[in-house]
C-alpha cells in the first residue's frame, strides 16, 4: 500500500496506556513496513507528563519500545521513527494553551488527524479548544470508545463534536472492525456465492457470537466498575460483529454503503421487553477461581472496584432481528472477563436435513456448522458429516479447515495499524457512524435500565469457568448449547 498522503498526527493522551500499547506501536509498524506512511508525515504527541521532546522520547523508548514488533526490533527503523515525533506540553483543561499546539503544527504538512486517546470527558473541551485556534479545518478527529455512558450522554458528545466537525471528519473507533478476521468475514460473505443462499432463516437455526477473555479488569477497575460488560463490549464490539454477520450484501464497499447496511440490522433488532429480561439476558460477576492453574481474586476485591459492586463482568443475550432474512433465528451473544479461555468466535449452526435416510445422527442440530474463529488462531472451519470407514453406514463429524496463517504467511496487520492508516487516508468504512452508535445505544438502554431498576445482583460465577449456569440454561430453552458444551 503506497501512499503519498502527508499528515500531521496529533496524539492527545500521548503518555496514556492506549498510546503506549496500541497507537504508537501501530504507527511504528506502519513506518517500519515502508511505503505506508508518507515520509513527510509527523506525529505530534500532546501530554503533560513530559517536560519536552527529549523527555518524551525517553518515555517512548522506555515504555513503547517493549510493545513493538515481537519479530525483533529493527533499530534503524526505530531511530527514524523517533525522528517523526514532535512533542507539545499543554494543559488540556486550558483552552489558551492550544495556541502552542497551533504554533507547533502550523508549518507541518498534510491533513491533520487529532486522535483523542483521553477520557471522554475531555472530548468536548478539546474540540472547542481546537476550534478556538482554527485547527478544525482540514482535519479529522478520532474518538475512542467509550463514547458516552448511555444514549443521552453519547448524543451530548456527538452534538457538541458535530458542531465543530462534520460527520465525514469524525472517526469513531471500534477496534474490532479493524481486525483482519472481521475483514475476512466480509470477504467470506460477499466474495463467495457459496454461502449466500444458506445465509438466512430457512437454513440457519441459530448463531452464536462469543468474545471471551481470561483477563480480569487489570488496572482499569475504576473505569470498569462504572461501565460493565454491556457498555464495554456489547454496545459496540458485539453489536458491530452481529451487524456484519447479519447485514445484506452492500452495493459497494464504500463507507456509506457498508454502514447503511449495518445500520439496517441495528435498527431491526427486536426491542427487549423488560418483562422478558430474565429470559433473554444473563448478567454475571466473577468470584475468585483458578485460570490455567493460577488463583485469581474475585472482581469485588480488585483495585478500584467497590466491594459491594453490582457491575456485570459477564453478559449473555438472546437477540432477534426483525426482518425477512432472520426472523425467528436466535442470535446468542456472550462476553465476559475471567472466563475459561480467551476466544472470539462466530458459530453459524445450520438446520439438520429434513429427513434422514442415514440414521438419527444426520438429524442432529449442528451437524453442519460454520465456525469463524477471530482470535486466537484465525481459522474458518466448516463441519459436515461423513461416513466412517468400514462396514455399515455410520456417520461422523469431519471438518474442512481454512487456516489463514498457512495460506498467508506475510502481511497480517494489527487492528490499530489498519485503522490508523484508514484515518490518515480518509477511509471511513471501518468507523462507526453516529446513527449506528445511536441505534446500538437505543437497543441496549432498556436492558441497562431494567437491571438498574430491578436492583438484583448479577449472578456469580467462578473465575476460569464459562460464566453463570443461567447462560447455558438460556440456550437449553432453545434446544441448543454453547459450542464448548458440545460432546
Ligand atoms: C476493549 C475493552 O474495547 O476491548 C476491554 O474496553 C477488552 O475491556 C478489549 O479487554 C478486548 O479487545 P481484544 O482485542 O483484546 O479482544
């Protein structure tokens, strides 16, 4: 991917965790690869915790370098990467300080990208301050999640930012959209005629989407305790995956064609009736337990978490889509911290044959199933039945495997690298449009409200398990089970 689009990438929150772990390493990888970033492109870090450029570069060397390229660091590329970095020390709370930022960038070339890797409470003040010094022209702004706490607060941010930047200038990041396998899902669905006729209610019995983590809340207890899994993972990552799985084929891959189709899915989500919440939503919180032989503490004892917290660290939902393609097909979504494994996958369970001349096993649900593993080890696996060798007609489950690392040994890109390049090059397709975000909040909010009103604590689960038993029971009511419970 050659580019000649020059840029000035202004990174607010330049010494924050996200800059350290994701943004600066991703920019370095793009730089190291060669040809992806214009030679004249500059990175301007904005932070308070360094006095000057020298001190900032020292911080980058100490904190960012350990997070770059596991393949062995290219020292020459690293040295030339540091040359791209400028630094401005300003107090984000003081609009008058932004004059220094304007002076620092005024002679730098190309499109300006303002990446707000800060808390959401700073989004609006930063945008106002940028506008006050005329920096909102010829610019793009990148907003990290969480964008708001509910529909109202997200609208308030979007309204305020929208007064300063046009929608085409606003890049709302959902890093799941930048993951290679999610891109591949689009390729699988819309590059092959094979699946399209089957991708509908007549042939699909149910769909599962899981994002399971072994990690707990790490150093983010404070943030997480005010957020919970529904806001942290479902409102954004899971609903975005769902919309890509369920969307109609777009007319083209341009940003609005794709986002229009995703929006249609989000708007067609069957609203959750508060009276049914116990049947279609499970919330859990982890207690102490053992993960891969190591004891881990209960959520309520994590630093930054209130000891009597009722914040959910696990959610399982049954979702329905009210349109012709999907009416009546349950989509089961699930996410949680401190679960038994780290895995993100989509499971499409096809219906059994209508009549079996080959015995009962051919009538078993899930005999035909497509498992799209997003992480770890990206694979797509299609399960079928085949005859067992030997006498008689006995069927056994076999699978066709597509392991991407065997086909494509080079060129894999981290989500942040792809997304940052998209911002620099003005490609909006993988960013969330305001109306999508609103539709997602609108659907999620009744669940949040009902949980709050009911005042019931989340169901406990031991760390290192797959969440509360109620999650399995919910699927059992529909005659199915989570993939790991098969056999
Ligand atoms: C983030 C959430 O958006 O996604 C985190 O805030 C979560 O809580 C993370 O751990 C998971 O992302 P990934 O790419 O590691 O699956």
